[in-house]
C-alpha cells in the first residue's frame, strides 16, 4: 500500500499541471445534499455511497464524485466559459455481493480532476490531450468512445417517438436496451388488460394507467422495425480498434446510417486536432461502446486511460462530455453550457510510479 | 464446546427441534418457557444458544456461535460477502418464504418487471419523484433491481406492516417476504410475474470465524451431513 502522503504529493503534481493548463482550483464540500445525487444517479448510488443523516439538512452524502458539485457551483455563479481543477477524496462503499473481495479496494481515495465549460468545438481535444500529456510515461492504454454517435444512430431509427425515447432512455443499460430493440423488431404480441376487481389503491391514478394502456395499444399497432436496423446498431456498438481504422469503419457504416455523418465528422476533426497537438491517433484505441457501461451522464466523447498490467484496476483516468447533466443541473437558473472533463486517480499513478 | 444458535421462538424453533430430533439430537428449552437457555441430549460437547433469528447471521459472522439456523434471506441481507463468513451446510425444508416485489392488484397494465420498469419511469415524469418501494430488505432488493437494470425508483424503509404502505400512500410498491400471499391479497396487492427476488428457507450455517473445525465436523457428520 502506497503511503497517503505520497499519493497526496502525486495529486498535487497533477493539480499543478491542471493549473498550468489555465484551470482555477476549487474545493467543493465533502458532505453533499443526498437528494440531488439520488435523483441523478438513482437508488443504486446508495449501494456505493455513504449516506448519513443531518438533523437540519436531512440526508447528506459523502462526496461520491466531484462533477456534480463542480457543475452546481459553476451554474450558480453563471454559465460562462471556465476551467476548474480540484484534488480531494471521494468515498465509495465496496459491497461486492456474495463473495468478499480478494483484495479489498479503498473506500476513500483521491481524485484530481479538470472540468472545462466551453462552447468551443476544440474542447474535447483540449481535455483529452491534457490528460494524455499529464499521464505520459506511465504506458497507459488510451481509449476513446463517443456516446454522441450512438445517440444519433438511435435517433435515426424509423420508430415512433415513444419507442425512440424508450431506447434513448435505456442506452446506458445494455441488456434492457437489447431486450427493447428485440421487442420493437418483432411482430407485436396482442395483450389484454382485464378489468380488475381489486379496489383502487395507491398514488398512481387510474388515468395514469389508462394513458399507459393507450400507449401500449398504439405501440402494438406499430410496424416492427426491419431487422437490418438492429443489425446496424450492433455493428456500430461493436466497432473497436486503432482510431484511424475505427474511423474508416464508421465512415462505411454512415452510408447505411446517414444520420451519424455529423458525429463521424466531429470525431474526425477531434482526431485531427489531437494529431495537431502531437498525439498520433493510431495510438488511441476507439471503442464505440465505451461509456455505455459506466456513468449515465456522458453524452458525447468518453475516454479512459487504463494500466494494461492491472486488469482488476479501475481506469487510472476517465472522463467525457456531459452537456445534458449541466442542462439538468442548470434548469433552476435557466442556464446551460456544454462541458467536458475527467479525473485521474493519483493513488494508482503513485502505485505505478512506485513499481517502476 | 460447540455453540449452536437456534431461533428462540415459535414455529421456527419447534421445526428446528424436530429437524435435529430426526437426526438423533434432542434439543429442548430448559426450565420455563420464558428462559432463553436450552439443553442438548444425544451429542457431546454442544451448547444450545437461543437467539432471535435476525441476530443469528451477525453471531455467525463474529464467530460467537459455531453453527446457526436462520433464513437464507437474513444471511444474504445482513452479511456483505456472506460466502466469506458462513458456509451453507443444509437447507432444512421448512420456513419457506419468497422475497417478492408486489404492486397494487388494480394495475392491470403491470404484469412483468419490464412493465414495472416503464411504470417507474412514467411515475417519475408525472409525480416529480421516484416511485417508492417499501421494504426492509434494502441490500437484496437494490442489488436485484440493479442487476435487472431498473433505475427510476427509491427504497423507503418499512420494518413492519409493509403491505399497508401502498394504501397509506407512503409507497407505490413493496418488496417483502411472503409464504402464502394471503396478506398481499387482503391488502389489494399482487406479485410481479417471474422468479422471486430470492427463495428463502431455514438453513443450517457454519461460521467460518468460529474455528474448532474438527469438533464441528464431527457433529456435522453425526447429523448425517456432508461438508
């Protein structure tokens, strides 16, 4: 186990690099109101975050990540372009189900982060390059994904608005997504809704139920989705490889799904911008599904830097674009600005450096 | 001395006594009905410890008892990484109960978990908060729903009379243990189709922390069980 002071020193070094990149250092609270985080992440976060009770503030959560408090702080003061950095602990329960973990992972660990709020299209390349440069020499595998591509491909499906919305909602839940896609691709099953003898009970109203039944009835009248669409989506989700090869594969696929052309152009421009910053795109792995299995809030570029010799580790660094999250958190103020950012785990960097 | 933890009350205690008696070990409460002490006939060096079924998982984890009888539901709910703390020696064939998810019977559009997942999403959009599920099995229910990729809900704690929470408007659905389903029907609730969250029954567990493996193995062999 690496000494906490060494991890702290590594974190300070990363923070200095982020400051040099023009970021203002911020120090968000450790105890955060639980409600906002629960509404964003869902009940599942309770299994991973420490929640406690405050007699005045109600339920509070020990910071499970920095993005939400940094966004909230930024939106409260305005939605102007800005760069922020931070260094501090996040707290996560490690409840592994039936078997205790072989090597218990830390419940508190440092994160050093950088968040960029900007309307500039070069922001993705700026953040990716900054992380790439800060982690240079550690021999990490850099992977890039793009949720934007996937979301555009789903929006392009010839489906009713309700079906499309359901698929978009579940894009971060791969099994539920596949099940829905399979259902939409099959001939509808007739369903009957017998009147129940049971007394009405609970807060959900009869009108709510009837509205859903109407939706199910009109849904059953929809034409099944042609099988070629599920096939195209599966091929898109499966695209992986060195970024230039993946780009070629995406270009080819965009002949069949023309709606992804803009997103492919943006990826192309991003890779060119990275080449302009001295990063060879061939050294970046592209994985179209990166971001589908992680945090629900990424909706554009995603990235991860992983230590190849440590398959059981989480990524040493990860991040992405989260425009929709900013829009949700800025709703109260009626503000929105695109944002992209990420974190590095100084503890893992320290372990890699200690082993070297 | 091997310490054997047994539920201290009711049918679960009586059925446990019967189960051991069939295997040649006679357990009984010593003295009056109110005294939580017991005696063991037919096995050497075994002490009977009468405990609430809910405390048995914790006592097994701590190694304060070598063997214990309790429901699989309680072990899975209360012990994170339970397989690292206890070994399941024998399902005992009684105390059957399923942990299920139930919704109002009047929801004729809700049969499967897929229906439920869609309804949670609609409910949140309509009411501005996440659909509430009343339960005392927080870890099991959360892990199961997470595995099934259902997200738009919240758990509210209910330590008793859980079936009444829907009519009282403090929850929209419940997750609870049921054996016959009668209480559910009486409260106008129905079970979501498909496998239960967990099928539970009374089970004999061995504590890993308690040690004394040779003595425990001898008793287990005497009961005709294999480890």
